[in-house]
C-alpha cells in the first residue's frame, strides 16, 4: 500500500469517527480558544507568540484544503487557537499601566474606587486612584480598622501616608503570582496606610454601596465566621471569615460554598421563579391568559443578573449567570436545558471577555466541576442507573443519595489535580462532606437568610437570624470535623506544568467524547499523574528575597532558617514543600550548627552529603573565616550581596543572584533546580515603571538597621 493510499485510508477513518462524534465537536471550540490563551502564557516572548499564531494559521489553512468534517474541524480549531493567543496578547497590552519602581513611603491623595472590609484581619482594603504622574494610576492599601474614618466609601477622596511596594512575583516556585493578577487588575502598587487618614471629600452618596451596606448589616446580626459565611452567600464578601475557618473549609472540600457560583445562582434563580410563578398563579385571569412559566423565567433571569451584580461580578458568578440565562432561554424554547453545549457557550463568553481568567484557579475549578457534573449525568449508563422511575420512597432516597455521592466523588477527582497544582493540597473527604453541606446550604441556610433579610424590613428578622446562625454553626462544625479527620488532606509539592497539562488534556478527552475513543484519554491522564507523583520533592526552598529558607531534615520534616517568620511565610513554605507538619526552627535541630549570624547544615541525598550555609543577620562577618566557609559549602544563601571572594562549590544565592532567578527550589538528588523566573518576557515581568517621589522613610523600631561591609561584629561565627 502506497503512502497516498494509507493517508486516504487514515483520513477516511478519522472522518468516520468525527461523523459519529459530530454532536460533540462544538464542545472543543472553547478548548481550542483556551489552548491559544494557554500558549501565550506558556511561551516566553513575542517571537514565540508570533510563531504560535503562524502555526495556528497553518492548521487553519490545512483544514481549508481538506474536505469533510476533518477539514472543518481543523479550520475552526486553528482559527480558535489563533484567536485565543491574539486576544490575550491584546488584552495584556490593553491593560498596561506603570508599576511602582521601588518600595517607598509616600503622602498622597486619591479617590476611592473600592472598599473591602476584612473584619477577620481587622483591616479595610481600599483601592485608590491617586491621579499623579509619579505614582501608578491605581493603588491598593490596607488600613487598620481603627484608623478608618467615617465616610470612607466609593467616590470619597482620602489623604494619607502609605508604604507602597510593587506587586510581588511568586516568592517560591509554584507560588501565587500576584504580579500577574495585579497587571490585569491595573494595580501598580500595594501597601499599608498609616494614620491619620483624612476624608478630603465625602462620597457623593455616602452609604450608597449596597453590597458593602448589606454585608455590614449581615455581620451585625451574625458574629464571627458565621456572619462571614452569610455575607459570602449574599454578597460574595468573605472578609469576616477567620483564616482558621477558611482553611477548614478548604481542607474539607467545602470552600466552593464560599465562592458565589453555580450552586448559589441556581438557588436564587429557582427561588425567584418559584415565588413569581406561585404568586401569579393565584390569579385565575393571569393563569389563563399569560404564559406564566415564561414570566417566571424572566423573573429568574432578572434575579440571576441582580445577584451577580450584588456579589461583585466575579468570574465564577458571571459564568453561572450566563449558564442560568441560557438554561432559562432553553426552557422557554422547549429545549433540553442543562447540557455540555451550554457549559461550552459559557466558557466561550468568559474567555472572550476575560481571557486572563483561564490562568487562575477560580476559572479552572469552576468549569472543571460543572463539566464533570454534566458529563457524568449525560452518560446513558448513569441515566439508566439514576433516572427517575416508579419506586418507593426508601429506594428513591437511596438512588438520590447514590447519585449525589457518585457526583461528589467524580467532581473531587476532577478538581484534585487543579487544587494540587495551584495550592499543593487537596481535600480527601469532600465528597462525603458535600452530601450534607450542599443540601444544608441550598435548602436551609440560604432560604433562612433570605427570610431574615426580608423580615428585617419590618423589624421581625430576629428568629430567622437565630435559625440561620444555628445552621451556619452546623456547617462550620462539619467543616472543622472533616478537616481535622486523619488523612483529610493530600499534599503534594510543586507539580510540573507538563504533568498538569497532560492531566487536563486526558480529562477533557474523557469528558467530551462519547465513543470508545474517549478512553484513550486515560493514557495522558495516567502519564501526567505518574509524572506528578514521581517528581522529586524539593529538599531546599529559598524565597526570592533570600531571607527565608526551609530545608529537609534527616527525619523527613522541614526546618526554617528564621524561627520568627510570620504565619504567611510558614504556610507558603510548608505548601511548597508538600508537608502538613509545622516547620521546626533550624537552630534547634541537632544536625544544624547555628549562631546569631549564620547557619550551617549538612544534607545527605543518596551517597553524597551536601553542605548548605545561610546568613541570618545583617551584620558582616570576619573576611578570612567567611570566605573559607564559602569554599567549603555547596550552597551559600544570603539576603544581601556577598563579596566576590565568597565562592561556594555549586550555587551562590545572594541578593544579586536571587534578583535574576527569583525564589529557588532544589532537589539534591539529581541536582534539580527550579526557579521562579524563567526566560519569559511577559508584560508583568518587565513592566513600565514610575519612580516615586523621595521621602525619608521613618525607621521602624522593631527592625534592626543593617550594616554594610566591611565593619565587623565580634563573636558568633561558625568556623568551616
């Protein structure tokens, strides 16, 4: 058989398969669009982005030359890939704004565009527009609650002093990239404001921020995390939930209840439809002359849109609102309402409007969960198992619980790779906890809260608030109990991007096709899982500023260089290390030799012993002894510039080196080094900068002033 005949036979087989899957082909349009967006994020510079666009155009031209469904699929797929890449490129340039060049303390006046109370942290987060050429156009500052004067609201003009910093890149490999998020949000600096804060001009309509007013009212009726969860359900404001309870919700697999998404929008839409339908049906005239289901659908659409606006119009809420509107439209037209095509249409709309959302965990978790749910329940086998039938109440209840449990297990399986990639941990018992938590939230907490708010209009909401409080405390008890159960969390250190991509591709292949070819998706899924699990965990993690490091000790736990590090730093390093244990103090470990200025530790990996040293103070050390120590260690780490005479055997991670690499993670077995900064030239990596005005910074009495070389400090030095 000649090559031409073999090609024609292969093309005919593919054409036959695509014909069998013709109903599923439109589902791959958002996948191709997202592939183009992902390509832009993954490729490092404009030359590669241009090459990607040309390659996508070549695929489209090949599709134009080929006949049948194969040609049309390649044509549309290539165009979608090119559109995704071009769209995110345009979006990144469109939102470009200068970033603060260096940390600075400035006195400024700015107009308030957003106020976010964070009661659990005793803070208020304020976004300002300073309107000055020597500052970024949009700045976010945190103010202590006690320092916030009356009248701070959207539209007010404030005068204050603040210590500002440029948006931070990830401190360690695999960490949260705030610089990227800030770029697309237009934030050029963040920081902390100091008292006094003066309201130069009050808001035009003080208190007109309905979302903030409603959150404050709810939190005045319910204290602590219960009030925070109630606010999150009503307005999307999670600021009053304590960090411990946020972590408990995450570890128990219930964190999705805090982010307003499909569950909440569906409940609000259904409640509005039911209420309007029942009220209008009380009138025989209206019931006979009007199509009440259509009127109720319109009321549900208005409720969905209003709820989305009230809760801050975040990506999961917008996606859910779009899906709800499409469901209502399908019901009005007499079509099947909840399908994967509806999910795909919602994804296309979100990606066209906010292409940068693809890179965030919110978009990925939201669409993965919905896709898994709909794909499972579109399966003919699942329909046979859990479809409605004429049976007794016990059997019906058991079937519903089985359906809910199966859905929960599959959703947890779909979300686990995403959670492990972004957060380095994933809840294990979420499927079981959600069997109770979802009905409790949907059918008890949200209706009670709505009734409490309604009866508050006439001053009779007290009993309903009490019932809501009891239900919320039951939800919190469930989260805390589940999170505290042995083995409740699976932890994994940084997952390679290639492993994650393989799992995503394999999962989509399994979910979106319907013929036997779908099972081929198990191959990349299994390879990705094996790759992630077999990737060596880091033995040494160094933050980008060089001040903090965590190193694996002989018994398997991790120890911290500076035991006075804050909770945020400890949690970040523990997550990156893939451990749930508390980080020990390095100077208390028997295998470490530490003084006030320096720590030295030996780490055994295989048949080799690696020597690591790190400075832990700002004081200079005796020249001869220090350079001799440098020559005797494999890795030398410092948060300052080390002298040229310091030459370790392998890596010198001082301030200039870390400025080039960012945070570093090292697996000594195989000498594998992972850095935050790669060869990429995305806009937030090298943004346009604005130089702040010089103002002498007031010294902080809690921070020790650092000396420079070559002054000396006696004592406390480790000899090599």
